[in-house]
């Protein structure tokens, strides 16, 4: 039987990323069967922990880029990191969210799904990205409307001199 060829550079990066995702999200087994990783522990450090973890999580983007993943898949992976970082920064609730969301494992599965079925994963990622972008626009629009309403009410209150009853 001929020897197996050495893994390509992309395969080596993917194997390292699988190990990284496991270490960050699944490496510690809790007594009741739930698994967490270093992400959940480092995330307990207020503010800085989430920034460090987000920076480390960008390794997934590097691996996906090296493997030739399309922009829609990269954007979805970046979205996973963004959600994990932003919601994970909320004290206590964010730490619980981090333990369940597992952005690195999500990105690993997304990358492997793209490698197995590139067209299907790219199309789905594109639609998820578009939906996420629309939700973001809606949230920004509602925030601007709410800010405008509050400022208008305050200005009206200041001009008339009569406060709320």
C-alpha cells in the first residue's frame, strides 16, 4: 500500500483549528455533562477577556480564507464572533451565553459544511447574512427613531416649561 501523502497546508490549518475550537469550547466537562472550554473561563475577565477571545477567534477567518471560503461564509463566521463578543461582554448573562453559544465550534462546523457542500453552504450563508443585516438595519432604525422621539419630547418640555405630570 502506498504511503499517504502529507496533508496540504489547508488541511493542516483545518486540523489545528479543530483542536483550537475544541480547546476553546468543549475541553472541560462539567459534572452534569455540559462541556465548556477556555472561552467560558477567560470570558469571566470583565471586558478584556472578550476582546482577547475575539482576537483569538479570528484564527477561524484566517483558516477559512486560506481554504478559499467565499465572502458569505467569512461574513457569517465574523457574525458568529461578533455576537459572541458583544453579548458575551454583558456581565454574568454574557458569560452564560458564551458557555452555550460556542462561536468557535459554530465556525468549525460552518467551515466543514462549506468544504463538504460549497454551493449549499454559500447560498445559506448569504441568506443568513442578508437577514442579519436587515435585522441590524431595523435595530439601528428603531434606535434612531427612539432617540429622536426622546430628544423631541425633552425639547418640547424645555420650551414649554411644563414637565411631565
